C-alpha cells in the first residue's frame, strides 16, 4: 500500500523493441531521455524467474541501483563502505 510523501510506483509499456541477430536491442530515444540515460551509462539486467522460466526482464541504471542498495549493503556489511 502506498502512502506518505512518495507516489505509488506505476508500470507502463513504453515501447516494443526487437532483438537483432547479434542479440542487441535499441532503447528508443524518448525512453532514454525520460529515464535520463546517456551514452556509456551502465544498466543492470535483472530477471524475475518463476519456476524455471524467466517471467520478465528489468533494466535498472547501475548508479540508481547503487544509491538504492548502498545503505542496505553498508548496514549488511557492518558499516563498511561499499564500492
């Protein structure tokens, strides 16, 4: 349940992309701009697996993931700084 100061997260289909012969995809310019992605930014590929099947794939900017998980990892490691 959402509440407080932050809005509830939402999901939407932003684009449909294809995988080329080399296994690459192109994120549309509008999606990159909306997400604040720039050339050479790194994305973590996160899969949600149900049973033995990958249900969905998420792309999370590494810097955002580091900001979100940094405090948790620091606490988990007994206060040591995380890279």
